[in-house]
C-alpha cells in the first residue's frame, strides 16, 4: 500500500495504485493518479472517466474492455466508442487504467 498527497490530504492506494476508499475520488485525485502514470488529463480523458463512473453507479462493477467500448460509444458517440480511441487516452489497458483514474476497483478480468 502507498499514499498520494492531494490538496494536503493523504489518499490511500493499494499496491497497484487503485484507491482503497472509492469515496476519496475527485478530479484532483484523478489528476494526481494520472500524473503518477505520466499522463496529463485532458477534457477527453475526463469525459471517459465520468462515463466509467456512471457505468459503475449503474452496474456496481468496473467494465472490462468490450463493455467499456460499447458504453462509451452509447454515451459519447460512435467516434469515441472504439478501442483505438480509448487506447490513445489510456495506454496499455484502457479498462484497467481508466478504472484506476476513475477511482473504481480494478475490473475483474484484468491482470
């Protein structure tokens, strides 16, 4: 476990960098988590992060890649609901990396 400091407050993370308490999430926390990964958040990142948070509120789980692509397409438009678009924003594993920045648990099927 480790912590990040955001606005003078220590935020607890697990060994993979996911929030231990989902209630600790804010856009400032997302920005700090992204910075740790070498990413500067843009409005495009934030709209996908918000879609992830909405998905979680609706289904009580973090989406794997296919459901994420489909949901983003439904919520943000076909041009954004593609694997390539999400990979540009969240390199490696968009489902896992996006969930981390959205303050959600790691998707079940992500390594």
